[in-house]
């Protein structure tokens, strides 16, 4: 905008001419359409250089992008990019160590996921209903994230999971249903003692009058 405004009133100033020159020069450099590079018998044309590391340089050429080791370049280009064999070797070693560390971490992550999946499978298998549904009747004495702890008239306690109205359940609610045994459940009571009770999966509501 400044350049156009200056040109409206006559010849562009020296500053404007310099800006134009730098723009043209940068565009010409970005193209480098006459540069051809041969590496290991492969010839790349219309080459422009990109990111440089101590051991390589990326190039954009007529049919794509690739990375070329600096030790494969002609001496003049090696000098241009400051190639140092010792620094290049140190850089490659550091990159190899980083890659190895990443691969180790990734393998550990996959192993952990596999172990967790196996444990979940075993847990699901252990929690599968075992046997025919049983008649269960009791009162809620504790609402847990895992289910409802109920106590019956005989003083037995058990965990009921899958109860449809669990979110609405409160202590003291009376529940009568059919449920299937699915292993055991361990919890810590209010006194800090560990308790083990039966675990039951809700099957359906008990209908008054049906045989038990």
C-alpha cells in the first residue's frame, strides 16, 4: 500500500525500489528452477532447499519432496550447509536413541492396553450370571457406584447390580426381584472392615403372586 501511494505521485522512492528488488530476489531464490542435484545416481531437477539438520537437508524438487544426507552432497553444498562429520554422527546417534526410547514407550503402552483388555475380559467373564435367576427380597442399606447393597430378613447381605432405578434408590428402599448370581463382591464398610458378599445381577421385577 505504501509503495502504490508513493508511485501515484511520481517515481518510487529509494526505499520502495529496494522493497521491489528484495521481493523479486526472494521469488527468484524460492524458485531456483535451474538447480539440478544428483545423489546416489538419482537426479533431481528444479531443486529448492528446505529444513537443514546437522546430518541432512530436505529438498523440494520437480516431482516431490525428499531428504538428502549432507555427506552425499557435493563439497560446495556441504560447505554451504556447514556439514561437520562429527556433529552429524552425534546428531544421528541422538536421534536413534530418541527413536528407540519412543518405540520402547510405545511398546509398553501397547502391552499395558493388552493387559488391561485381558483383565477386563476376565472380569466380565467372572461377572457373568451363573445359574438360574433367584428370588431376592431385601432392603437397601447402602447405595454404591457399583450397585446397591441389600440386606434380607435372614441377615444376609448382597450386592445387586443392574437395577433399573438405581439412581432413584435410597437407603431403606424395599426391592423384590429375580436376580442371577455372578460371583462375589468385596467392599469396606463404615467401620473400615473388609466385607465379602454375593454379587447378583438384576434380571426382572418380581410379580406379586408368581411362584418362588
